[in-house]
């Protein structure tokens, strides 16, 4: 259950950040409510993840790293933002790092 809560927090944070991009700097007012709802959801789900007992270093590390990677991919898909080979390599390294963090947490 803890991992599902963390996954929900990550998806909510990425949705909020991509909505912020879609709002064009909050000039498109229709995006303000979804942004607020998604960010509130992200922090709420992250809080529940921590309440369930996941260590904050692991939860925040995975949340932040996954958010960076998924936001870069989402920006490329939805907004045609550039995604270079170096950025892609960084995303791969982030994925490896998240995997290593997950392995490290399993030993405790």
C-alpha cells in the first residue's frame, strides 16, 4: 500500500507540474484549480506514505527523482519540448538510482 501511495504522489506532482506548464505561467486561469488540486494531492499522498512508515529519505528521494524524469518525458510528449540524448541518459541514471535506493531500503 505504501508504494501505491508514493506512486500516486509522484503522478499527482507530475500532473501538477505539467498543468503549470500548460497554464503558460498562470495566464490561462482554467488551469489554476487543477494545479492546486494536483499539488495538494501530491503532498497529501506523500504525507500518507510517510505515515505508513516509509523513511523520509527514501520516499522523498524516489518522489523527487521520479518526478524529474517523468516531467521531462511528459514535457516532451505533451509540449514537444526538446529531449536530448544527454537528458535521456540522465533519466536512465535517475532510474538506476531509484532502483538502487529501493534495493537499499529492502535491507532494513
